[in-house]
C-alpha cells in the first residue's frame, strides 16, 4: 500500500501537470476502477479455487513488472494504459487476502486481526503520499514508479514467508461451487444485500471528492506536498479508527451498528472538507473522516468474514467489491465535468451528503446481532 500510494501520487499529479485537466485525472481513476469492476469476480474465483498464497504472490510479481514499464512512460495515454494493466495484475490479491484472514486468526481474534491489517493499510496511505510528494518534487515520477515495483516484490516475499493455512478446503471442494454462487448468495441473503446496497448509494459519487483532491490542493496553493498531505492525514485517521475498532469489537456482534456510525461520520467529514475556509482545517477534518473510514473497514471485513463460509468467501468479497466499484465508477465518470462546472467545494459537499444517505440504507438491519450467519451446508454443489 505504501508503494501504491507513492505511485498514485506520482501518476495523478503527473497527469494533472501534463494536461491541467480534472477530466484526465478522472480518466485515470475511471480506467483503473473499471478494470476492478470487470475483473474482480475472476479474482474472487481464483482465490477460492487455487492456493490463496500463490494467487497473492503471482499477483504481486505481475504488478511489479507493469510498474517497471511505467518508469519509462511519458505521455498521458501511456500512463493511463499502464495503470490499467497494473490494476488488472493487482485484482486477485484483495479477495484472496480478505478471505484468508479468518484461516490465519481465531474467531475471538478476528476483529483484532482485521484492525491490524486495516492499520497496516492506513499506515501505507499515510506514509506513501508523503514519500510520493517528496519524490515527485525532488527526483520525478520515474523514481516513484520504480519504488512501487520494488514494494510489490517485497510484498510477494512477505506473503511467501507466512506459515499458516490460507484456506480450509482443497481446490476440488471450492471448484465444485458454481462460479456465480457468490452473486446468488448475496442476492438471496437479506443482510448481505442491504450492506451491499448501502455501499452502492454511499460510493455513487464519492469519487468526486477523490478527483477533487488535486484541484483543492491547487486552489489553496499548496502544490504536490499539500495534495499528499490530504491523503496522508486521512491515513493517520484510518490508523486511529482501525486500532479502536479492532480493540473494542472483539466477538461482540456490533459490525452493522459500527458500519452505520462510521459511514455517517465519514460522509459529514467529506462534506466538511469542501466547506473548510483554510487548508489546515481541511487536514484536521480529514483525520476525523479517516478515523471513521478505518472503523468502516474493520466492521465491513469482520462482517463478511463471519457471515460467509470459507470455500466461497473470496467470491462473496469480490461480489461486494465489484458492485461498490461499479457504483464508484459512475461517480468517477462524471467527476471531471462536475468539478469544472460546479467547483471543487460543491463536489465535496454533495459527495458527503450522498455518503450519509448510503448509511441510512442500513437502518432496516441496524439491530442485526449476528443471527442468520451462513453455514457451509447452505452451499449447493455444481
């Protein structure tokens, strides 16, 4: 995550500097998230069908190779195209890693484990942009892309070094489940469907705020370092929120209430960034929003891991990801024109308000206390 944030800072800022266009920045996010939306179900199938450790390692190695190519790219279309290929290489890693966590941690430690992973994720978001901002200003974007390539190689070694079971069942058992079973399970299970629907609403235009980060930094006159600071302060907040959620949840079935609370706070803080009169206030608000985001991550991960059996867990994670990503892509597709037409501040406010509306979708299941958790016997064979 540290290397990826370094590369994303370099990629976004370089394209904005080359084109001076929010539409091009939106195009970068659109291309990468479109690849996620299309290919994530395949990544989920790979994580359930093959050894999750090897899926993660191969994914890391492929991504490293693509970022070596990005070192030599100097045109906007080349940058976008290679970013798309890098995303395709990274796709299998996330559902495989998410599904593996319950196999590497006991149930009583699951929330703590998810909190720890979320903290690591947040640390990468915090440190990566700072490194990226410095590198872009000091030695250029090529070095940033090269560092990210090395980070993927290090990640592959770290995954290889883990000693433990990444899944419960052998490949043949997982392969006996139909490819589309993850989709069917989500749409036939009320609690899963409501959580996914809430994310669809929340993420529908939140991409406006993401695309607006670089223009907001330019509006305040803080340049690449300020742009990186916006992301880093969000990461600091995520560190705090992930730590709190991981320590406090334990085995208590409070995933849905915590998810609801986090989404409310997150949306309000996104809107407040747009209303901030000075850049320092935007950074403070970003820390609070990041803390809420960290709680959301831990609650969401723990909920899906406890609700879904191992041999289909990667697929259900991929369904949740692809539906949320598809919603996110719709926002990215309109982000550039909206920001240029309405302004950076309005984009933040609207994105925050809609995010809060997404939280309200959870109201019908807010009292959920772990009932209806799926068992392996519920799954059909092909």
